[in-house]
């Protein structure tokens, strides 16, 4: 078995709260104003799986295995 290092960018909840606030979307996020790119489920703190910038647009992905798998297979995420 070959070992390799993989960089996984991550941020803690506290820092993410500051980032979303700085972007001016914290209130919208906390009121479930965003949907998963793949299943359209409303996203909140309880089910946030990933956030990515795609073509200058924030994309949210829920924490379902299917959606995270789909996101990991996409080259734009």
C-alpha cells in the first residue's frame, strides 16, 4: 500500500461564521437561505457538508454521502 498526503482545506465553525459574516451572507445561511447544489435540500449548520467557490459563485453541498460523493467527482469542486 502506497501512502500519500492529501491536503484537505478546512475551517472550524467559529471561523466559518466570521467568513460568512464578512461575505454578508451569515443571516441568509442561518435562515436556511441556501440549497445543496445536488439535491436542493436547504443547508444549515446541522447539515453543511462543503462550500466551494465555482466561477465566482459560492456553492453549498449538504452532508449526505451521495451529494458529497457527487461533489468529489466534479472537477469544478
